C-alpha cells in the first residue's frame, strides 16, 4: 500500500482535515455560533489573520465550515459549521473527555519517559 | 490566551499527540495486537524506518504505546498499546465511521469548492 493509497483511508483523510491544533479550536469555537472573521480571530487569541484565513479555507474546502457573504457595504462575511462539521463536535467532546480524564497520567508518563528514554530498536 | 496557554487545553494536547496521519494508523495497527518493529513496518507499507521510529518514540513519550525489550540474543523488542492508547480506539472508530458515512459528501463538497472558490475576506 503506497502513501497515496493510505490517504484514501477515511480515518487518515479525517485526520488530515482536523489534525492542525488550530483547526480543532476553530471547529469548537464555530460550534458555539456563527461568527465573522474578526470575532473568530478575537476568540482565538494568538492566531494570525494569515493562519486563520488558511485554516478557514481548508475547512471550507473540506466541507466542514461554510462561508456566507452578505451583500452589504462593507460586505459582511460570516463563518459557520456545516452539518458535517457539526457532527464532529460530539466526537471532539469525547477526545476532550479522554484527555481531561487522563491528563494526570499523561503528564506523569511523559515525565517518566524523559528520564527512562532508551534508544528505539 | 497565548499559544502556550492553548497548548495546555486537553483537546489540543490530544490532537498534537495523534495529529500525524501515520500515528493514527500505528495506533490502529497496534490495536490488533502487540508487534515487533519489523512486523509493524511491514503492516504499514510505505513508512520508512526513520519515520516509524520517530512516531513510536512520540507515542511512547505520550504514554500511548509501550515498548518492551526481551533479554534474548538478538534482543526482541515489542510494541503494544497502553491502556491509555487502547481507550482511544473507540473514539478513532467513531471518527472512522463519521468519515465513511460522509465520504461521498466530503468528496463532492471538495469538488464544488474547487470550482466555486472565491478569495476569503
């Protein structure tokens, strides 16, 4: 199986869509409500407009986010989750619950590994 | 909230752990059974030893995979999922189901976007 074949696997396609840490947060934030670009940027403190634009384009391209332009002056552009994107929310909630439930174990394990680390075979 | 603060968010930490497309497949494959490095590499056709070594070290560092060295000549090294890693399997299954259920919609949407794409605001 080549790398290209693997990309055809649904789970890998999905990870490619949401893998970026910012993307998960964009999906989460738009899960609250429809937002304009500026609102979204303020909600995601630390994200640059360039990075946010790229994330939104990717998410839009994958059908997880929809972009609606209202014919006003100046034009109002709003972003929201599509039905597809909305269906990811409960799964992300479970990942969040897993991480929260295991955060102590995750941190202590990482500390152990730092001291125990031996070369991989 | 700074980027560092965001990294402290459990869901972002989790995504950082499993975001790589190979990692998901490594977790899936080790979900079947304990494997030696060579078996795992053969199961994941297309992965280079260097990439697989890095993925396994990361997953081990995050406590999702355990590495066991058996004192034989030559030493036998086996990788398996930890309890923590095993708990991710049902969540990855749901992501897989979401992607499979929506694969037609995902592909057609992507095609639409390719033709409709307008500059982001």
